[in-house]
């Protein structure tokens, strides 16, 4: 009998299948390995109708020429106990001993048949040990269908990874118990970018229960969205890095979740006739002069500018600032929480507290210069808003320093050290400095209940000259 080693190999498919097998062995402690293989093969054949071509192309289960699927499947897997003509080191785990050729019938995206040149020396497949091949057989129970392709979520933390696999398996077992399991578990999501953020959200909520075991270990999520089917195998990889995950953790567990969801909802690219309410963030569809609230499932697969920007490394400070501006313009009773922008700056832009203090000090200084004069504050806001180059922003800061001096204020508006090390000469892109200045500006206007004329919002926001990526924002550091 093969004794499985559950150490991580680094291969996402084998490790995912291994975690499913490990969970099965813990649930069915009296069953032998081959009894578990037979049980799972029965699920694939009888419950799922052999619909595994997206994973195991022309395997003993999916090949239509194989009539006795279960019998031949068991014959093959039991043969892994016997010596092989091939000796060496397993390609994935490094085990030394008997090896077996694993093509696309056993190992997704590995190449075989017409793709022999994928392997060294025109080998018939990847040479794996029996342990890894058995692990791969359990893979379908640890993944989900996302749209037309299969999705595998890889997580760097073993505790969180185990949590994900337990939830996926529990849902599979639940469907099997009720007879409703007909194929690989289907996700309600079809957009892989959005799905990665929804998966992260769910994990963050669940992680609160296992925080002591997981500690503060940074999490990185990688979504493999792939198919092994036919002549067109394909795989797209989406990675949500640890900085973004940590940012989401901060805003989803400290009372900012509702406002973050509103912000995200306002950035879906909705279908014609649908819109998100700027005050509540509720998505509605306009039908015959009536607004009908939509369920999340009706729009959550639409492209989302915020998710795309975070995933692709583009800054969202412009969007955060515009949310503040829109709330101020719409006279929303509660402004968009500035702490979301602060957490974004700290976790993703790696801003220091000194940088935040300098930004706040500069804006507070502007209010000290002009007091509560609506006209003067409006002019100062407009000049910052209209700055479209680093030089233009620096020029406006210098002008404000002159105004501060003329007002005979005891404290300097900003020092040379602060402007060089905390604002325009540090890790921040100048456009992000401008956005944060405006965020704090609107926050203070709201706190002081100072209203501005509507004309300032009628003018389109001036963008930076070098803001040329597809999302109209800057590249995050």
C-alpha cells in the first residue's frame, strides 16, 4: 500500500489534490487508500457523469472508448504499487524511486501525445511518483468551475489554505449527500478578477476565527483559471499580492466594509439601463420609469475598475479622491471614510505616518491662512485641483507658503525637509500627493460645514499629463 507524504511540493495541482486526499483520510479513517480512490472514482463516474475533460483529457474515466471505467481506473491506480521500468526523481516532489509517465490524462496542462516536445528528451509525459499521481486524482473535489473554465485557488498560508479546502469539500459533500452534485462545484462567479476579490473577502471574514493559528502572516492569493480540454488547453493566472490582501483585511474588519462595498459598487461597468445610487451604492435597473433594485448576482461579474486597478498595480487614489468630492458635492451627511484612503496609503503605497502628518499639516495651514472664507478656499482648492504637472503642484505649494508668510502665521506652512522627504521627493507619485491633499481638503470643508459654489464641480477634473494607463490613474508603487 502506498503511504502518502503530504508535504507541499510547490505544484498547485498536486498540492490541492493532496489536501483533499488528506481531508478524506481524516474523515474516513477506516478506509484504505484504494477504497477512497474507488469511492471518489464512483463520484466522478456515477454522480458527475464522467464530466472531467477540463481536467483529465482522455483518462480512464473520460475516454469514451473505455467501457469499464471504474474497473480500469482501479487497475491503473493499483498498478502504481508495482515496480516501474523508470527510476529517478519525481519532477514535482523530488522523491527517488519508481516513476510513471503522467500526461494530460492525469496531470492538467502537462503536455502529452502530440505535445511530446513539451518534455525533456521527448518523454511521454512528466515523470511523477505514485504519491503525486494519486494526489492529482483527488483534485476535482478541491476546485470550482468559474465560467467555462476551472479555477484553483492557491494560498501561501497553510492554515488559510486548509480552511478554503474544508469549505469547498464541505459544500461538495453536502451536494453529494442530497444527490444534487452533478459536476465539479460551480461558482456563482464567472469573472476571475472579481472572483479573486470575493474569495479574499470570504477568507478574511473566516480568518477571524483562526487568527491565532494564522497569526499576522501576509497572505498571497493566486487564482489559476484554466482548461485542459481538447486541443486548446489554456491557463490565466491572477495574483492578489499580500499588500492588497492586507489592505482588504484592514477595511473589511474595522467597520469600513459597508462604505467600501458602496465605493466598489459605484465602479462596476454596468449594463445599459443599470446604475448605482451615488449616495447608497445600491445598484438598480431602470425599467419603465421604475427603479428596481438588483441582486448582487446580477452585476457582480461585470468589470470593476477598482478590482482591476488593485490587481494590476494601478493606483486608486484618484478614485478615492473623487468619491470624497462626489460625497461633498452631493452634500452626503456622512462623507466617504478617510480611513480607507489612509489604509490604502499605508498598506499599498507604503506611506509613513510622517507623510500623512505633512499632508494634513499643509491642508490645515491653508485653512489657517484663509479662515472660513468660502471664496478664498474655493480658489485654493481650484488651483490644486487644476495642477496637471509636478511643477504646477510645487508652484502652488510655494504660492501658499508666500500667503502664509504674508499672513504672519508663526508656523511655516511646510518645511523644505517635509516637501523633499515627505511629499514630492519621496516614494509617492506627485499625482497621489495631489489626490491626498484634495481628500483632506474635502474632509476639512465637511467638518467645518463650509459649502462651495456648484460651478467648481462643473469643471472637469484636470488629470496629470503622464497618466496614460487604461484606467486613467497612476501605477502604484
